[in-house]
């Protein structure tokens, strides 16, 4: 009888664990699907709505010699960066934004390989917003020879093996009132980046305005408009990319 009860108890325990695991995975999946969508903002016109092709939104610049892969933030839909990509493409920078696994870029760090390894002749840089920035930094740490630079948007890098000791050009753009990637966090984790990293802080800028998707839980209210923040981001990226690219071409 005791042996029977032990088997029954074990069976019940296993079933309970399986049910808890299934429920936990279901809750996690539902959470990942509750995404931040792109919104319409006055005076930020999307001139051409892109459809995803093979999991990528590509904004092609006809005369581009450099490309930027932009990892979205956690649970932020790629379309939320459409305006940023569109405006960068006007400055002869091809931009590629991926759809990532479960809307979490940290689960799809190597996604950039799909574009970089396709045989094109562009010099590739990689960028990311929030968790997308952390994923981009992880990619660079694993593939330092495949990219020409890293751009962090409201993001910081985790500890790494080679990135911090490298001479890779890095641009970090942060918001002064960012409630998630706070100025304190940007400073705390700055040692995980090369000493030559260029840090730019947008006065009045917050976390959500690195994209165009409204407000975000845990963030602070911006002291500037999303249009103003987007303009500053675009200008900073274009200026930095042009300077870095000219320098790298001069060294080759």
C-alpha cells in the first residue's frame, strides 16, 4: 500500500510540474505578444509603408556604401522605427530592421548574419534600441570582424569578452529623462564599451521616443516632442556615421 502511495505521489508531482511549466510558458508567450505598435504622429510622415520580406524591413538607399542593421527594443514592433529608417535612407544609408524571435532581440542575437552574409558590398554597422542595443553589443562581441561600428539607442552593453578592449567605433545616444536606460545605468555600464566611445545625451529625451510607438511602462515623460528627439537621433547618427566611415576608408 505504501509503495502504491509513493508511486501515486510521484505521478501527481510530475503532472503538477508539467502543468505549472505549461502555464508558465503560456503566460510568457502571451506576454511577448503584447507588443508596442507604431503610431501615427503629426508631422512624422511615413512615405512608404514597408512589408516584411523574409523577416526583414529593408529601407534601401540607391547610392549607399554603408548599411545599418537596427535591432528593435523588447516587444517593440519593427514598424515603430520606420520613420528613423526612412530618414536615414534619405542620407544614403540602407537600413535593415529585423523581426526577432518572440519579439525579444536577446533571443535572436545572430539575426544580423542573414543580411551581412548575403553577399552585398555594403559596409555594415549595427544598432539597437533598449534590449535591441544589448543584443547588438552581444553580436559585435561575437562577430567583431563583421561590422564597422556599433550604435546604442537608449541602451547599454553587458560585460563582454572583446568589445570593451577593441577599437571599434561606438556611438551611444541616450535620453536625459529615460526612465528605463537611465543616465545612471548608461554611466555604470560605460566601461563595457571601448574607451573611444562617443556618448551623446539628448536633453529632455526619454526611452520610448527612440521609436515612434507612444508611451512605455516604466518610462518618464519626455520634455521634448517625439519629432524633436527623432531629428536629434537622425542628425547624430548621420554625422557620426559619415565621420567614422570617412576615417575608416582613409585607413584602408
